[in-house]
């Protein structure tokens, strides 16, 4: 990848090409009915391109292509070494085309270009590489048996996997699904969000260049109510993997029950707590991370630490520090390399966030900071709201924006009780200098990941996911292979 500061982003912008067709059987094509929709740059409200809008017929074409590719077995029965070689080449091509991919991300969903380039694209290429290198290190098993027989347990690909992902991390979330699913030998149909189709369409094109056989990866763009539903109900789709809202996750589970009982792996909402104890050693770092945890990426993060519980003795001091540090998260032009924060994915999402802020005030909350739209389209200022109950809607419902609820506590038990009082269970952070407390509280929190003296800790080697209505199944780590493979037992009699 090029050095970020050496890239002329305006020059790249002037020469950008927007992939806009469906990607089926290794090439771009129009939707069967010729329908399109506008892809809008949220920071300017300008139309970037017209994108193909698929219907049920197009979904059938993509599924048939994926099924044929799977049955042809050029990929599904290929050696792990071959799949590894192709995926490593894809990771290399992503790095070579990182500026283009990052620009497509930022233009689609408004996050600052530095994050798109140095975080999203870089980590996506790393994810492809990690699973490429892992695929020939996942072994089967031999069952303990007598001398007259051998019991072998193999991992086999499921077949056709439909991956449906949200708009907040278009490339990253797609790759979290694609990398292990493809590495395991499946064919994949990717359905990106309507707001952010371009980077994954370009990724599919790069995959063909890397040597992935046609049909192994198809991308179908369009409305979730049409494309997502058709994939969920399709009897020739073997698995659904999804990241998005809890309501849509529940719909996909219903579609599975109404069709072929395909497994559905959902990673849905979050309302993650951040617990600040008075014995925290580094207040400066804790406040830095508290800001980053809810204002970074405009708060459009499923694991955003949007509920801040502060021990009462340091409550005001901590809030004052956050107010000061939030100034670095004022929304500005996402394409400015010096921008501290971008904009929301679209005006509708910005309006939704502002409505939640109004609701918080109606519930008795006090706006400590922000509370209004920014100067750019689809932007919301960093907002802090106090004087609310943990049971209020603004403290319980996922807002998906730069809105932080601050609540004081008087005891460890009270903090844990409030933190666990949520229908979600994705992530949590604890800040303390007491090792015993760190262990004790971590075990009591009903979440998938607890970060101690850190914020939203994540690594390719550890699973990501949660409990309760956050969903089930895990992305990342070797555990992700569990979602895209089945266990087959083969008994061989020696007699």
C-alpha cells in the first residue's frame, strides 16, 4: 500500500470509475428488468452513479451460477494450497488498489478517507491473507475406534453461502464473511447495502483477476426487501450470514424456517457499556478512548460504547475531559486528509439520530454537548446526554450515531447491573487499576468481548460476536470456519 500522505486524493477522485452492474458469472451485467437506483455521496448529496437494482430473477441467476460453480468443483474440491494461492493474490491486489477501494468506501458512506484507507482496506486485505494462510492448517479428526474400523471426521463446505452486510463497514464486513467462506471451498453470493455497493463490486472484479473461478463469488445489488428476502427464502441457498439490524436478522431467521431450514448466522445490534471506575490509572487515555468508542466512524459501529457509566466521585471530571476531547470529532469533509470525522451514511440516518436526541430530551435528559446537525449534509455533531435513566429508550435502543449517554454509579454491583440491563450483548469496556476487579467484572458482563483498559479490542485471531439479541455465531478467528463447513463422518470397516 502507498503511504497515505503521498496520495493525491483529488487526482484519484477525478479519475474514479464506479462499478455499477450486478456481478454474476465473473462479469458485470445489468439487472434483468434494467432497473437502477442512485448512489448518493452523503457529504455532498451528489449522485455518484446509477447502480443495478436486482429482482428475484437476478437472485435466481446468481444462485444458479454459484451452484454450478460449486458442483463443477474447480474451487470447492481444489486443494487448500490452491485456494490459499488465489486468496493471497487477492490480498495483494487489494493492497495494490487500496486507494481506489478506500475512495469508493468514503464516497459511498461518508467516513473519513484516512479511516477507509489505513483501517478498513488495510484490515480487509489482512483478513483475506489470514484466512488464506489458515486454510491448509485446519485438520479433520480420527475418532477413537477399534482395530477393525476407522472413523474419520472431515470438514466439508456447505455449498452456496449468501452473505448480507450492512453499510457501516462495507468492505470489512463483506470480507469477514467472504474470507472464511471462500477459503473453506464455498461459493458466495454477496448482497451489499444499497448505500455502499461500489467497493465490494470492485473486490469481486479483483477476485477474478486473482484467479477465482467465475461464479464462485457473485454480487447482487438492490433493495434488501427484495434481494435479501429472495436469498433468505431461496431453497438452493445453503447458508445465510448476516450483519445488520436485529429486526432484519429476525426476518432472515423466519425466511429460513419458511424455506429449506438453512442455517442463519446473525450479528446484529449493540448498545455497549463502558464502565469507568475511580481507580482508573490513566484518565487521559480513558477519556480519549471513551470519545473514540462512540464518536469514531460517526458512531456507526455496532460495538460502539454508547453507554458510559462513571463512578460518581470522578463523574464531573471525566465528563469535562470528554467535552474537551470531543472537539476533534467535528464532522468535516471526509476527503480532507486532515479531517477528524466524516458524515453519516445518508440524510435519513442523520435525521434518525437527531430524532433520538429529541427523544432523550423528552425523557428528561440534558444535552451536555452537541445535540444538533453539523454544517455538512448528513452530519450530526458529537452529542453527550446526561440525567437519563438506564431504562430510557435513548439508553436502551441502538442509535447508530455519535450520541453518548452518561450515567453515574455508586458501586461495582450497580455498574454491572446497569451494564447488563440491555437486550444486546456484544461488547463492553472496563477501566480500572484493580486486577481483581477487572477479572471479576469481566466475568459478570454478559457480552461477547470485554476490553479492559482498552476500547473495542479486536484481532483476527479472536472471535467477534455476542449474546442475547446481538445474535450468535462468531466472525473472525478459526471459529468462523464453523459457520461455513459441516462435519462429515466416514466409517471404514477393515473386516
